[in-house]
């Protein structure tokens, strides 16, 4: 197999490509629930699988489809627009057999780099951050409409921010005087609370927290993972790459629970459940990238890949 960066494009450089392909070996039809630039899909197509590439960003579908066609490997590929958190609402997936499902969570590099998409803290960028541009709520609206409790929770849980409540109060104080519209409005509030020396690291972390809220990334994953599991054919594999500790926790806890035979509450004296695990954990601690991959693709540093196989007889 080629080295991982062979599958990189101007849109995105995929991580852990060989590891993903190895875990999905033997799966005939795979749903790539985060098509992005089509890097993982390209590798899976080359390995002989059929791939349904799903993304909620129509621009990603267009770019990936053109790229796979140009490479002459689109014969076993189908592009579908939709959200993997609610695949039951996607007519094109109804009744389809899925032997493998891949989620490579978060956003593509191009989405982040394109100022018009509004993810960046660079000066003057409109606060947008929607992966799906037809979604009504953008980042500016989220910052203007969320109450103190919601702002605090998101900055604490998704942004790991100890001064989350102060930041929430600062945003509310500022938005009463001047509506939030551009990156500078949020940067100004962060600086006011974290101090003038706060810089790109803090902005990136707290802008990411807003992005996670605007796209409901943690809530959506928590709601959608079980549906994805139930759509797997017997013996099928669900593989998820997470970059954020909150996402990884959801995946880890779900995969552990689904691999446990007894699901009775821990204090219950006698087992009363069917006592059969729904499947098997394939990656005990999660797979991380090697230093050689991280050297070529720094984004790989925070990636953790976990996989789970549905029981054969289930
Ligand atoms: C990290 S990128 C995937 C990159 C891809 N693996 C590649 O090789 O280029 C994540 C992609 O998933 C999409 N995405 C994120 N959450 C989604 C969701 N809930 N449903 C559908 N697509 C989603 C984003 O729009 C983005 O294009």
C-alpha cells in the first residue's frame, strides 16, 4: 500500500490511512460518513471496496467526486449528501447493506483555511462555521442567541476553558452593545478574559468550541453512533477517528458498552440481562499515528482511531 500522504489533496490530508484500511479489510460495501476530500475513500476504492461517500458539505462532495473521477477510481463510488448523525433520514441509504462504516470526525483543512467559510480567527472573517451552509444557525447567531449557561457549558466542555463562565458573561456584556459578526468580536472577548497575551493557541481552542456547538458535533455523535451500529451488517466494522477528547470519550464509552456481555447496573446483585455482547472491540487503547506520519501531517498528532466489530450472529 502507498504511504498515507499519497492520498492527500489540496482539500485535506487524511490520517491513519493504512490503519483504517487494515481494520476495514473484508468489508465489501463501506459508508465513508465523512467523505471530505475523499482521501480515505480513494485508499478504500484502490483496495477494492465499494464506497458510499457521505458528507454534509456539498462542496466536499463536489471536490471529492471530481478527484475520484479524474483518478479513474469512481466506478465503485457513490456520493451522498447528508448528516451521518441521522442516517435514518437519508433516503439514498435506506435498505443498503453496510459492511463497514468510517467516520473521520471534524472538519477538512480546506474548510478551515477558506475565510469565506468563517471558521478562522484571522481578522475580519465573518463568524459562520457551518459545515452545511444551508443550516440556519451560524456562529454569529449562536453567539448572539445562546444563554449564559449554554455558552459556559460549551467553553468548559468543548473548549476546556477554566474561565468559561467569565468568557460567557463577557460575550453577553459585549453583544448588548455591539452584535457579534466577525472573528474580531470573539477574539476581543477572549482577550478581555484571558489577558492580552492570549494568542493563536487559545483562539484556536475556543473557536473550535464554537464550531463544535454550531455543528452540534458532540450531541450529534452521541445521538447517531448507535444508529450507525445498528445499520452494520453482521460482522461489520465501525471505525472512528476522533481529534477532540470529548468526541473520543463518546466513542470509547460506546464501544466498551457494546462489547460488554452484561449490561445490568453495576450494583445489581444478579444478572438479569441477556448477557450477550453486541460485538467486539478491535482496538483496546485506540490507534495513534506514528511519529513519521505526524512529521508529515501535524494534524495526525491528536488523532485516535477506534474500531468495533458487530457480532456475526447478531
Ligand atoms: C476530517 S474531514 C474528513 C476527511 C476525509 N477523511 C479525507 O480523507 O479527506 C471531515 C469531513 O466530514 C464532514 N462531516 C463532519 N461531520 C459530519 C456529519 N455529522 N455528517 C456528514 N459529514 C460530516 C465535514 O464536512 C468534513 O468534510
